[in-house]
């Protein structure tokens, strides 16, 4: 018996350390009514995170998010899928992950659909840098975040981005510059955010090389999140969009979250809807 115990202890000591593995996810149901048309969609995301941290603070992390939605033709897809190596001061990400952006558009789940055929500038090309395969994060200076993103693969997009944000005294100033061969995706965005009393307020501005601009005001107060945005397109005119959500809460059920929302604007439909999310 002692020999068996000795073998078991020796095996446990010599076995390689296993990574910390976390599994989580969420299921989201959307029911929306827009221009007398009612639609609904269910989307489930499952995330797998594995990480190992050394005594000196160095870490390695692997992350993948699998998405299943009614709207997808093949049913299953992946969102983020990346490997991250470094420490608290600097780290590098390789794989599929959206880079940071300065534009703060709030919760746009209830933004109404544009009714005109004009392709108006919406700052979304500066709002979602998803084509990069390499991201460098530098956070060595307290309050300052720097990020450089691009593509190491020659077959990837030529788009590159630089993002910086500084927080001090309750204010956060952020900016990002995007370099691309496409004029609508080549430009910059700036934002300033703070808390005024119980309200979180953010103002954003974006412009591209096609001389299109966008401004946005986002306010979060208690259970409310409201955004007003105006987009000026050099060729197609201007447009306004306003949308917001009210957070009902979890109704006493852990992991549940319910939002009620609406949206409209110039040259946009009127939308109302409900979003139910269960996180596990």
C-alpha cells in the first residue's frame, strides 16, 4: 500500500502543470418590430479560455469563441480565435481578434435600418478593426494604453491601426488612426468620456480620407443607455440616428438580462424590440 501511495505522489509531482481552463458563454434572443415587420433571432456563443501564468508574471493564453445563430447559413462559426503571450506591461496577440477603437457608439442593438439607397458614412469602418492578425498591447505606463495592429501575413489586409487611451482624474481620452488602401476605411477617430454625477457621458468624432465625418453622444444613466449620432457623407448628404435601451435586469434569475429598446432617425425606420440574454 505504501509503495502504491509513493508511486501516486511521485506521479503527481512529476506530472506537467495543466493550464487553467475556463468555459463560459451566453445565449441571446432578439425580438424586433421595424416598419410593421417582426423578426427574431437566437444566437449562442461558447467561449473556451486556457491560460498559464509563471511566477515572474509572464503568461500565455489561448481563446476561442464558437458562435451558433439562426442567421448563419452554415449554423456554426467562430468569432475570436487567438493566442496571447506576454505580461502585464506588454503582450502580443496573434490570430483573430478585433483591435481597440476610439469611437463610442453605445449599445447599437436597437439602431434602426437606413431607408435610403445611399451608402452613408457610419464610422463603422473605424469602429470595428476585425481584419488584423497581429496586435501589440503596451500598458507599462499607468493610465496609458497603447495598441498597434496589423497583418503579419502577406496575404492579409493592408489595413493597420494605432490606438491610444489615457485615463486620469476621472476622464478618458482616446484616439485611433487607421491606414488603409480604401479611402472610406482610412482615417481617425477621437473620443472623450467621463462621469457626471451618476451619468456616464462619451463624445466621439470620426473622419476618413473621403472627407466623411461622424459625431456621436452616448449617455448611460442608471438602467438607460442612449446614443445620438450624426453622419455627414460628402457625396450622399447627412443622416441622424438615435437609439437607446432600458435594462430591465435579471428578474431574480442569476445570469439573465433583459433589455427593452428603440431606435429611429432621419431616413431610418422606427424600431422597437426586446433582447433577452442568458450568460452561463
